[in-house]
């Protein structure tokens, strides 16, 4: 038995062994902005008029946001349960333009033809135009003011505020370094029992291995967060596939 083990070790030391390791890095970074999502709808007797009213509404909203220190969203939000729920809660559809209940709850405002009547007194079918809204506030207090301003402007905002990073370059690099360090530790763990003291990095790939425990954990962190969380940090996850050559 001892001779068999010795023979295996000798063979291993004579031929380089390649090991491929999947590792992930996870970095928590203070949010650089707080994103507010919403939707604005305009209803009119013609599409041209609906488009005109929509441009009028969005222009007024942009000005009101700028006045309280809120700017149009910069960069894309990372997929998250919180962000998806926020988007769904802030959706308005064309059916609202022809809903009697909506008309009762939202009396006609100046310049809004959503309650237009035909000559015979019946309600004319309205056409619609809508736009998604996304703004970045510098802090949660300003984000709350932005939500109130959107409601006052006849827009439909989500009450969920999402912390975001407008530039995640630095945390992504830090997460990659963390993943590389983990991979190297695992490679050393393979090399030690084989008496292979030379561990050489030979390849790095950002290919996502969807079956790995690291990747599954990453997805759970992205989509498993409770929507009521008031965290002020943003998680950055990176998964790497790292290849090492083990030699004597």
C-alpha cells in the first residue's frame, strides 16, 4: 500500500497537475446615491396630444427634482428583488386612461383632457403616453422629498428607495482580488497533500458557473433581500474561474 502511494506521488510530481477553481468575492460599499423609481401617465383624445402632455409633465418633474437636488439616474441598477418590486409598484398602464374609477379618484387638472366628453355626452375613449422615471437622490431624506414631489406632480412613484453605486469599478476590482486570494488558498490546499510546492496561476476567466455554490450564494444575495431593508450599503459580487498549474 505504501509503495502504491509513493508511486502515485512520484507520478504526480513528474507531471504538472492543472486545477480549475471557482471562487467569488463579495464587497459591501456605502451607497453613493438613493434611487427613486416612478412612472408618469398622460391621457388625451389623440396620441399627439397625449405625447405633448407627457413631455409637459416630464419636463415639469425634471425641474422639480433639480430644485431639491435630485438628478436623473446615472448608470444601471444591479438586478435585485428590491429594485424589481419598486419598478412593479411604480407602473401605470394605458387602461387607467379609460377607467371610470381613475377619473373619479383623479379629478381633471388644467390641461388634462382625460375626462373629455363626446358631443352626445358619452365619455370619449382616451389615448395614452407614459414614461418610466428614475432619479438619484444624495441621501434618504432627499429621496423621501422626491417621492412626495412625484406624487404631487401626478406621477406614480414607488415608496421603495434603492441604494445604488453610480460607479462600481473600485468595488468590482476589490471583489476580484478577494476571489483570486480565495482561489489561491484552495489551490494550495490541493498542492500540499501531493507534495507539490510550486503553484502557478495559468488562467483567469469571468465565466459564470451557474452550478457552483459561490454563484448560487451570489444570486441569493442579489434577489433574496427583503424589500423593507433600509441598508445604506450596496453589495458587489464577482465570480471568477481560476486555473492553476501544480508542480514539484
